C-alpha cells in the first residue's frame, strides 16, 4: 500500500554538504518497500492514501550497525572484574577465560538458546534506532557450531523487524582441537566450512581476524580466495593490535571493509583509498580495553576514505548494544564530527556491507528504512546518551512506533 509520512524534517545523508543539512518540513511518499518521492504535502494530495503525521520529527536513514558478534552464549563479567583487579589476560585464559570460554559456552548452547540470548542484545540496538545489523559467527570454530551461529543470526530476522546481514567468521581464533595446527584449520575453513555456508546461503560475507594472535597474511589470503571463489564478499579484522598489512591485503582483494585499525599506517590508508574499501572504527573496544593507540582518523580524512562506526558488540571486548553510545564515543574518543559519526552509521556503514545502493540515504529509489527522532538537530543523536529520542522506525516501508518495541 502507498502511504505518506508527512510533517517531518530530513537529514538525507546523501553525498556532499547538503546531505547533513536539515530539510523540511516535507513529506515522503512510500510505495511498497521503497521511497517513491519527497516533497511538500500538496504534491501527494491528488489521491487518497494513508497519511502518518511525523509530528515534526527529524528523520534520518535507518541506522546500520555493520560489525557485531551478537550470537554467543556465556557471560564474561567475572573476567572483566579479574582484569580490573590486575590479573593478566594470559592468566585469565589459563583459568578458562577469554574467547575460548565463549566458544565452549556457545558450542554447548542449542540453536534456540542462542536466539533467545541474542534477542535482548538485538533489542538494545533496535531501541537506539537501528534497522540493519551485521552479525558474525566466530564462536563455534567448527562446522556444526559455525552453521548453528549463522542459522541463529538468520532466525533473528524473523523475530524482529530488522534486516540481518550474516557474516562467516570461522577464522576468528584457532580452536583448541587445532592448537599448533593453524594451517590445518585454515584448510578446513576453506575446504569444508566456506563451501557448506555458501551452499546453504547462510552468509553474505567472510571475515578473518588477521593478527599475531590469530591468522597471518598468507592464511588470511587463503581464506579470502576461498570466499571469493564461492561468491562471498570479504572483510577483515585488521591492524587492531599490530600492523601486519592485513588492511592493504583486504583492499587489494576488493574487500568491503577493514575494521578496528588502531595500528593502520599511511600505506594502508592509501590502499583503502585506492580500492574504496571502508574503514570501520570500533571505539567501544578501544574504550573497554583502555587502548592508547588511536586509529589514523586524520589520514583517513586526508585520503577520503569513508569511515563507518559500529558497536563491535561482543562479550569480551565491547559489551555494548546501543549505537548512539558508540556515536558519542566516536566523537569524544576519536574526534569525529557529529556529521562523520552519523555518516558512519548510515551511508558509510551501508557501503561497508555492500548495500550502499540500497540503504543508508534518504532518496527516491532507496529502500524505505528510516528512523524518526524527537529532536531537530542531527548532532543531538551523538550528543545525548540514555535519553532515548527514537520515536519510530520505518522498516522496508512498514511503520513501527517506539511503543511497538
């Protein structure tokens, strides 16, 4: 059914300065799941339609969280407490903590358990204005449990009005059964896990943690080549703890995004600029781990690399499920402008998912994913945390009031 959202002010996030300028009041004609036209209310008065009064709300593209690990079991609050008491991570790992604690709990959980556990996390993102979420696997680290995590991510889309983009992250860590045999595990990922995920169409992309504590450049490239051969996009967890050149490799191979980037150098930035690969910044992990090495934001600006922002929502290093909080962190910790933060969770986040032609901007022909805010200034979305200003969302053309979630 055609309907009109009227009496709203827009921040379209289209390219250029005009994309951040508030326009309105205007009305938006929505046909099926798309934005059909934008203009004064009188433009759409020639036919009887359903009209929804936006009550002067500010409307942005629906927010996009382009890097999350929402599907997992277990709780690592005790580990958080131990770390603050001065216990080193190596000792925590010896006591059964760290990522393998999450892996063990996730392997023991049923598919239904994983969905139930993930829903409150997803609801937190929804309440902060999110309409699209990327969800990675990576806590199964074997065929059956990686498939289980991806199945849970896909089921979440049937439980809430939300778009889910699932990503295979089997190359997240070396599982205990492959200790000291990382090459063998990489072969298993390439020869067994990726083909099965592609056959079942459970993911749209493959990610690799390219780092000294995870996978080296050669192993990363091998996983990427297998993903590409099976028709899947690629992206990288790169330059978080050291500069291994993973970002440049991902860029050369046509990756959608590289994420973290605290140790990215100018050569890596130039590679991203050349390829158009998005730089995804994750201030939640930076904050939670009390890092001191900042990502090279000024160099990314200088070379025109699009910067996305995301929660990195996960149990060990970024247990945050509010994208507006991450926008605030991006501004206060990484010195992004409010415009850069908003672009980072709209048009640039869409590009990081390969969806820049579909979502992330308000324009005719784009999917009607919108967030309505009780404010008139877009900087307010980054400025205030805890006072929920979301009034409603539009998901693929369907209106959902804040009272519905």
